[in-house]
C-alpha cells in the first residue's frame, strides 16, 4: 500500500481555481473544509432550505445553490448520496457546466 503525505500533493495545480463541493454531509464536509484549510477557494452547493447550509456558513464557507456554484467553479466535486446524483446532474449540474 502506498501512503501519501502533504509533501506528495502539489497544490499549485489548484492555484487560482475555484472548487464547488456539492453536498455537505460526511464526505462534502470533510473535503470542503480540508480544501479551505489548504488555501483553496471553495464554494458549497446545497439545496435551498438544506439543514447543512448553516453548518457550512458557520465553518466560513461560501454557500449557494447547486446551479450557482457550478457556474462559478472550475472544478466540481459531487459528494451527495449515490441515489441523488443522476437527478441532480440532470437538473442543476449538467445544464450549468
């Protein structure tokens, strides 16, 4: 098994880029906060009325609708439950890429 460390990552690849993290559950929360802590520009995309919206804002993350953050992002990470991906892609992600 190969183990990777901080020195193995080249964050310059993300320099000047904005990453949209769609979802803020167990996966989205971890990825968004790690990216932010590494100095990457992060936008979190959530449904209006999502219970996670306040949590993401309290963590210092910019939050918007899924469509809005996809339009603004260079990189999109889809971190929602598998059963929601197809509908979300068809309605809010794909049309805004």
